[in-house]
C-alpha cells in the first residue's frame, strides 16, 4: 500500500478539511439562555482582593512561571503594560523595560 499522498490527493483532502471548517464557522451560535441567575453572575461586583494565579512563559526557560497576584494588581499591571505599549508605538523607539534599548 502506498503511504505517500500525491499532490492531488493532498490538495483534495485539505480542500475538504477547509470546507468543513468554513461550514462549521457559518453555523449560528446557540442563543444564550434567558436564565436570570446566569445573567446576574457576570454583573456581580468582582472582588479586587481575590488572588488569581496565571501561568506565563519565560523566555529562555522551558518551564513556564506561575505568577500569583490580586485582581487589583493584575488590573494595574494590564493598565501599565497597555500604557507602555502605546507610548512605545507613539514614540517609534524601541523600549526595553523602562529604559531605551542600547
């Protein structure tokens, strides 16, 4: 039995996979349930003192690092990271941390 795919059979297989993915993506999402308890949960106030741990990759290491902070600290970190990125994009200069790269 020939285990190698010919270019034609490979193209046909990929075309079938893509068309299945497109058909699945075009199906409408199910309507959210009108359950009032489910709607009220996201609207509830989030505790800023709640401790949240996230796993983040570290450059140069194979094992990701686990960082734990409160919700307020994560929000502050997200805000400062966004501000640093926008400032770097506006200035057009490369920034390494808080100092210009050499």
